[in-house]
């Protein structure tokens, strides 16, 4: 009878520890999801601000920016530019 009692108490204690661990894990997951949602919202706001600023730019600067973004996308965001062949009209 005592073996069964200790076995039953062990199972109950194990289940309690499992539930406590599960709840802590779910709480950490909720915190991480909230942080990710806040980061996503913040980046969306930054993007809206940048798009508004881009819309107010003169046409030439806006097209320069678009060409720059396109060249970055074509090189998979790993530009192979070197300082030697840097030729910018504004630097002269």
C-alpha cells in the first residue's frame, strides 16, 4: 500500500512540476511575441516615416535613391564597391 501511495504522490508531484514548467514556458513565449510585435510595429512606423520623407524629396534625389536600392537588391545587399572607383558628383 505504501509503494502505491508514494508512486501516486510522485506522479502528482511530477505533474505539478510539468504544469509549472509549461506555464513558465508559455509566459516567456508571450513576452517574446509581445516584443516581436512591438518591434514589427516600430519598424512599420519607421517605414511609413521614411516613405513620407521620400515622397517630399525632389524627383532627382528620389530616383537616385531608387537606383541605389535597386543596385543593392541586384547584388543581394552585398555591394562590391571599392573606394578607388567611387565617383560621386556631390563630392567634387
